[in-house]
C-alpha cells in the first residue's frame, strides 16, 4: 500500500506547475522527487525497431535507407530514410482518415503521458486468431481492477507481436486470401471512448479491425476511433511484460507539420 501511495504521489507531482515551484525556493522540488520515483521502476519498451523489409500495410512501399555522408570520408554520418508515416510501431492521428481533424503536430503533449490499461486476451487469441474484443473482456477487467480511468491509454494484448518480424505470420492469410488476426469491436470502442473517456488505444496487429474485415478493405473501426479526434498506436510490442493495471505510458513521435502518421516510441513504466 505504501509503495502504491508513493507511485500515485509521484504521478500527481508531475502535474505540479513549475511556476509554483519557482515561487517557493524553500519547498522541495516535487517534479524531481517524482522523477526519482519513476526512475526507480522498470521501463519496458513497447516499440519494434524499424528497418527496411519489416511487416507493413499491404498497400505501402518498402522503406529505403541511403547513406549520404560517412565518418570515414566526411567526419560524420548522415542517413536518408524514406518510408511512409505508418511505418513500424506508429501513431495514427485523426487526420489519417478524416480531413480537417488533428494532425500529428496538433496532438497535445499532455495526451502522451497516461495511465496504461492492458486488456489481456492472448489466451483467447491463441485458440481463435479471429477473436475480437468483447464487452465481457472490459467488464472482467473492471471487476478485477476497478473502472478504467478517464484519460487512460488502453492496449489490447494478443501476443501477436511475437510473430514479428515475420510478415506472413502477422498477416496469417489462408489459401483463399483471407487474413486471420484479432481486432477490436465497435461496442468496446464506443464504451471506451464515449463512456470511459480514454485518451487513446493501441494494439499489436497492423490494424484496428480484425483480419476478416481488412481482407475486404473494411477499416471502419479505425475510422471510428480517429473520427472521435483521438489517436491510436499500431504494432505495439512487449505487452506481455506489462501488468494489466498500475503502469503508466509515454508515447512520443516527431512533430511533423500536417503529419498523417509517423513512427512512434512507446515506453511503459512498471509499478
């Protein structure tokens, strides 16, 4: 209980105004205290390393990398990377699907630090790769941990990321050309975004929608999320190393002007 209180206090201290700190030179520095608490915990990288030939959406070109300058010749090294925004573990901002909604550079930094909720359905997915998240999964989580906190990042754990970087294994396409991988459901997404008030969501697969839907180019669930003017993260990794409740997550990505997506770095801090 004492450790939990320290963890909550540290998170609260991160929100303390720096101007208030500066006004009272004799007060302890709560942000630094909070940082010390955070750094005493384990960090888990939820990000895949990206490179050419990694798994990606079927309509996207491969990444190319060109070395423009080298240490031996020029005294420094510069590479040119050419890839789509939705490359590797990446952010999908609302503008990815909806003209006029927020682009990457318009996402508030306060939306990048959140409580982390893990909905673990990996055992169900192991039995049925076409599994879609149900309201029962959400209610079961809340029976164990309490109501999903407002402003949370909710990740669907399927262990599908263990198939990385095998593109064929991730797509899991049958002889008829149908993809078989898990996804979200509209009732769950509506509950999370409209009732629980979460900030964002993410998953280990290439798409929000299950493979049976994306086979027919049905991305309506992704369109729903982004249409609420919230963002999502795709191709998460290492969710099996994170508890269902109690962690926090940092999500970062470059501030590309009018960006419709970009590779992201996602880091969990474990209580």
